C-alpha cells in the first residue's frame, strides 16, 4: 500500500491557503489577497502521523522521512526478517 502525506499551507486563521497564492521563502504573500502563510501541515494517509510547523522546508523534510519509513516496512517485521538476528 502506498501512503501519501500532501503538504498544505494555511493562513493564521487556520484557513487553507490556495496553491495559486505564491509566497516568498519566509512565507510573505506575493498574492494581493493573501494574508500570508502562517504554517505548513502534512498529514499521512496511514492515520498515525502529522506534522505542523511554520517552516515549510522542515515539514517537507519530516514528511519525506516518514514516507521513507513506510517504504521500508514496519520495524517489527524488518527485525523479524533479518537473517543475522539469531
């Protein structure tokens, strides 16, 4: 099963910031109707993980690491399948 954890940007009032609202690296708005990005959030479809932070790059890095863990499989199964475990 492939899991997804899409990034979403949000305004300070917790409303979703549309994808067409572009920002500077620091989150300042380049769109005239946008109050600015207050935080970025990623929620995994596995239901056990989410990350919310004002740093978009940080959230994206955490998201990538989490999704890579899914690709490796659960730790319990990895440990059981190790040939040198005995």
